[in-house]
C-alpha cells in the first residue's frame, strides 16, 4: 500500500474556491452531475467491452447506486463502470483534463451565477460535489485490474488531495460525499428520488436505491423509515430518445438537453424523429439558446452523441453533421452501423452519409420554422378582430433573432461548405442595412422592397456597423434612397465568394468596380459624369503619377456626395478588408493596389488643380480614403506631417 499527498492544478484550486462558495444557484444540480458521470463511466465500459468481454468480470449488468448513511452523514454514488487506476484518479480528479483550461479560467468573471454554468461545459462536474460536501472520498478500481489495484482519493476541497492504493473487489467507482450541516436534507430518500426524477430520469441505466419501509417505534421511541436491504430502480431506465414523443414532456426534453450539453439554459427548440428507409436511425437534435465559449475553437471536437442500437459509441461524432452546424447538440441512434465503428469508418460509411444529409435537412427545417415565426404572429381579420395564432407558434416568436445573434456567423460558413443546401442557407441569413440597424433583413425582405429598375442586391462589408454605415461609398445610395446591406461579420467576405446571386438577382458590392446604378441613374446624371471625367483627364493623369506606388488607377466617380474620395477594388479583385483580415491572421494576401475614386464636385478636389502642395494633397486624399474604410496609412507619421504642414 502507498499513500501520497499531491497539490491540485492551479486552475482546479481556483475552481474549488468558487464551488465551495456555492456557485450553483440551485445546489441540487450536484446530484445530476455525479449521476451523469457515473452513467458515462458505464457507457465507456460497455464500449471497451465490445473488444474485451472479460472487462465485465462477473457483473455484466450495469447500474448506478445512490445510498446514504444518516449516522455518518454521507451520500454515496456508486457505478460499476470502467473505473480508474491510481494514475487516472490523479489525472482526472486533480486537473481539468481539457485543452481549453486557459480559456476556462479566462472566462471566469467573478459573477457567481455566470461562472457556475461553465463547470459542466468543461467536463469538471465532479467538483460540484463540494457544493454540499466539506470532504469527498473517491474509491475506484479499473475494470480488468486486480482487486489490490484499487485507489482511494480524498480531498477537503482546499489546495491538495491524498491518493493511496486500496483493496477493492468490485470494479467501478464510489463517490462518497461527507455532507456539510446545511446539506443534510440529502440524507432523505424522498428528496433524493425527487432530484433524480427531475434531472436524471432519462439515464438509460437503472439508478438504484435501497427500499425503505415504516418501522413502528418501541419502548416509547418514535417510528422511522428503515432500509429493507432490497434495491429498486428509481428512474425509468429507458433512453429518452427511444420513447414515443407523446410520452415525453417538454420539461423532460429540456432536462435531457441540459444533461448532455451541460448548459444551464433550456434549448431554443428541438426535433425528435425516427427515420426509416434504407438507413434506420433515431435523431433527437437540439438548438441551444446560447453559443458555447469555444464555438470558434477549431481544435475542439464538436458533434452529437452517437449510439448504435442504444449502445453508446462516442461523444462528439463530428461526421454526423457538417462543421457549420457544430453548435447542434443531441443524440443519433443508428440501427445499421456496426458496434465497433471508429471515427475513420464514420468518414467512409454510406449509412453515415445518409444520416448526415438527413440530420442536416432536419436542422435547417427547424431553423426555417423558427424564422417563419420570427415576426409578429397576430393578424387582424376582415371583421376587425385580431386573430391570435396557437400557443406553439407564439412560443416560437422572436426565437430566430436570438438564434441568429448567437450562431449567425457560423451558419454563413455553410455557403462554402454545403453546396447542396446553399439556397436554403441563403434564405436564413440576416443583416443590418441602411434601412435597419438591427440584424433582421433577409435577402427576400430586401428584394421585396427594391426600387423599380434596380437590378442588383447592394451590400458593403466592414469591420463594424459604424464603419459600414458611415462609409463614403454609400453616399449616392443614401441620396437616392437605395437600401444597402451592411455586413460586419469577419466571415462575410469569405462566404460571399460562394454566393453570387439570390433567387436570380446578382449580389453587388458597392466597394467593387465602378458604380453603375443602371436605370436608377437618369440621363442628365450620366451626361454630367461623362463630362466631368473628360474635363478632369489632365488632373487624373497627374494624380495617377503621384500615387503610382499606392493606387492601381484614379478616376472620377458619381458615387460620392459629401466626401472627396474613396477606395474601391476592381470587379475581380480582393477587397481591402479581406486583405487586411488575411494579414492579421498571418496569411499571405495578394498584393493588389486599390482604385482611388474622386468626387469632382468636392472643394478639396477642385483645389488640387494648380496647387503648389499638389503632391502632399494627393497623398492626403489617398490616406484619408484609406482611413475612412477602416485601414491605416502605410506611413502614419508621414501622413501626420503632411496634414500639419498644410494646417500651419
């Protein structure tokens, strides 16, 4: 036998400090976390035993047992799952075993309620036991190990923990909570059954508790409940997704989501279906209300849980949904895949491709349904009486806006990843516009209010909404009352490379090519623009020579009203914003010079002709145009010197 005292990882010590100060607004959640961990341990044993049946030893029936001892003031959660070796106990219980540890600590804000919700997301729900316990003892033995290779782990939730080897005949793990005085309500069978029924009824394994019966008191002693020595299941012990939809309540669906996602909020919506045909499977898919902290972490595995014939196979089966739907949570249970399926086989399987296509369409249908109900769901009938739609429709109102605020940028990735569903995805996209600061304008909404004679959907990309709204490139569009979509997500530039039109109407960036408003520009305006271009030819030639190292071309434009100049790129060129983003990401961007467009009616442009400061004014004009679109001059100090010299 050996015994050693070890220190917690620094991040765990900080986490324990938060937990012991009652992080969870609802302390009974600790039981959900520990029962969920016990169920996972049984799932892992079942999976490993596919290749090594001897791991079941002499107890093939998997279960979780919950027991309590009023005299010792302990609550014990025991499973006969995979168990832990001594080193695994040190690794799993002494550290946060996640690559995102730094992200986790960076997210802690000091807001107890908000910080609490991160615990389950990081797979550290075990520590929630310290909400109710001042000491936790864990006894475990890995399946297949000798009885004398058990381990005992003990901690009071401070800076260190003790580990020693013990004799443990039974495989699996027992988590023994030494309850604090203010948590003794959990030494009560009725209370425990109530919490298990609320949070863990969906667990597919039986959760067992010892039966109790009433014993009359003797010698003037009061009667009390006494344990009978018999064990009974206190949950339905059937996987929730295998039950008929009519037998599952909304509350049960929501609690199941919270258990598998470790999210404290209820989901926005879900779909539960059994799919039959060439490929048979059951899907229970959820759309969360909030984006996880690591949504943009490309290294993190994401996906739904995969079961085969109700046998757990893997978490995060990313092959079952495309990457742009990585926010979807849930379970897929296949009747056709082999039990020994691997991640590599998932990539090649025809059945998996069918599941992926079917599940993708199901998620898009859920989003389309939310989008359909996103506006007011009441209408006034012919008799003047307001008709109210049913409660289900009312419950969906406004949910798509909430979804889009959290996941809209991820959805746009699908334009480049999922050619087959590109049209459906395009209908789900929303943007701000010169007519609406809120991100609520879809392409269909825009088309419905296009001006007569307008033959393109106009848009501009920028780093933020203020930069987009105030771009000089919008001036003629504002003057003529032409709506322009304002796109401010970093993914927009990339995504729009894969979407050239919507429902037959081309998409046109106002920052690319010469402005051509077609029928929206009258003949007088066109003639004036042509005359200005001709009259300014000598000046344009001088500007082009002065800016030959910066600008690909210099030309007169009719797109400007109040500004002297702006920068655009050629029709087939990369936008300056995308080029900046690539450089910021450390990637190479093609060296392409922008086109400088000048406003012939602006006083500064008129002053250029014949000015002794022509060279300085030309460079100031270019650098100001660059600043106006969110860029920076190549030589900021030279720009400042030129401006100061002219001011003096």
